[in-house]
C-alpha cells in the first residue's frame, strides 16, 4: 500500500512537470513561427501533426514493451528523450530542424505515454480511479497555468528560452521517476509479444470506444493550434495568456468538485458525452467571436467540456481495459490520439488558412462544432446501450 501511494505521488509530480513543460512551448510554436517568423499555419500544423502521429503511432509498441519489461524504465527513457527534443527546438531556426526536434520529442512521448497510463491504472482501482484522475486533472491544470505563463514571459526575451525551460521540466520529471517510482507491473499475464495487442483488438466495446475518441482528440488539440491563432488574430497579444489562464483556473478550482458532483448522477461515459457536447458548442461559438471577450466566453465553454471529458475518457479507458495487458490496451487506445490529434493539428492549420483565403473565417469553427456533435452522438449512443445492457443483467 505504501509503495502504491508513493507511485501515485510520483504520477502527480510528473503530471505537473509534464503538462507544465508541454504547455510552456507547444502552444507558442504556432504563435512564434506563424505570427513571429511569418511561416504558414499549414506548415506549422504539419509539424505538430507529424509529432502527434509519431508519438501515438509508437504507443502500441511501448505498451507491449511495458507489459513485458515494466513501465518505469520506459517512462524514464521517454522523458529524457523528450527533454532532448525540446532542447533541440531551442536552436530550430529552419523548417527541417524544427521538424527533427518535434520528431525527437515525439519519440520520447511515444516511449512514456502508454506505460505511464498503464502504471496509473495498475496503481488505482475502480473505487479510487475516477477521483485520482480528477486530482490528476487539477495538477495538470496547475502545470498548464505555470507553463503557459512562464512560456509567455520567456517568449518576450527569446523563444529559445521557452524551449529550454520546457526541456528542463521533462529532465526533472525523468530524474524524479528514476529515483522514486516503484517497479510497477502492468500485466498480470506474460505471454507472447502480440498476445496483449490481439486481446485489445478483439475487444469490440473497447475498439468502438477508441474509434469514438478520435473525434474527442480532434477537438482537444485545437487548444494547441487553432485557438492560439484565433486569439492572436484579434490583435491583443495577451489574449493567449488569458485563454490558458481561464482554462487552467477552471480546471484547478472547478475540476474536482464539478466532476465529483456529476458522478452522483451520471456514469463516466455519460459525463464524457456531456463534455464533448460542450466542447463542440464552444468551438462553434468562436465563429461569432469578433472580440476578445466573446472568445474568452467560448473558452469558458470549451474548458468546461474539457474538465468533464478529459478525466472521464481516462476512467472509461481504464475500466474497459483488460488487467491482463494494461500496457497493450493503453497502447491501442493511444492510436485514437494519433489519428484524431494528428488530423486535428493538420486540419486546424489547413482550415484556418482556408478560412482566411476564402474570406470565410467561420469555416474551421463550424467544422469543429460538427465533429464535436457527431462524436457526442456516438458516445451517447454507446452510453445508452451500456446502461440498457446493465439493466438487462
């Protein structure tokens, strides 16, 4: 029990450092290279999409390795590589070097992502899992707040300082993990290398849910590329900082109580559905944002959806995953982020450019709204069927 408690504390520390380091630099990539250096939004979106596809494309393999080797070593190595990738980004003044730094950071993320999620699932159970994920959300929100504000401050001096600050966060997280995370077993059975993957791929409810998560991740990544561009296009340089401050503040102060309240009346899958609806409507509202106040109102709606959806999708994934091969299950689940996040980054940049060139600035936001509502329809249908199935039993 003490070992599990220590492991969960390490997860919380890592969460703060990882979210802080990530949001210190990634949202400012589009701001720096598009608005600062004059690169096209589509070209920067391609870099972010390649990063996303590379990272999540690796996760099935790292999940299989976690089942066989344990999670700790993979997490440490991945955090170290991500630190190296963001350190390289500090010197990325050309497109090939920016792409190389993003890919290196992605390889690191691909190594640690599914082992970290699997370790968290192994250290919790259905009694405390949703509550722990909500605490993770609060720590993540604090990390986002610290990271975005530090990034905005450092950007005034030099983007290289932003990238180096992010690299330091991941280096410290790697050291903390190496020193204090116990050797977590994330698989109760050790069979052939492909056993866990085949188990997950034959699990129909899990696969259906993972496919639906593609739409959720498509929306989620717009906070990293499309919203910062929309905020800066309004002519107020502080709008990006305000946007992330609102998101983080809501996550920190409302994330835990709102999720605990919603748990009294709704199942995790139903909470996720509601969150995606709010996200879709919030993105749709950006089409009407002619000034910063209206944009920030949309951010409130989107953030409300995220604080409901993010921990709930983690809980549903963990509950659906077979304990026999948690690493493989989370590796397969991460493919939803690879596809949805990659398409979201690429489409976000392309749609933003297309909206400006066609003089239809509402175009990307209407597409994002449609994606959100369609995804919520699928999740809601799945939730209704699961409730009906439980009642029949």
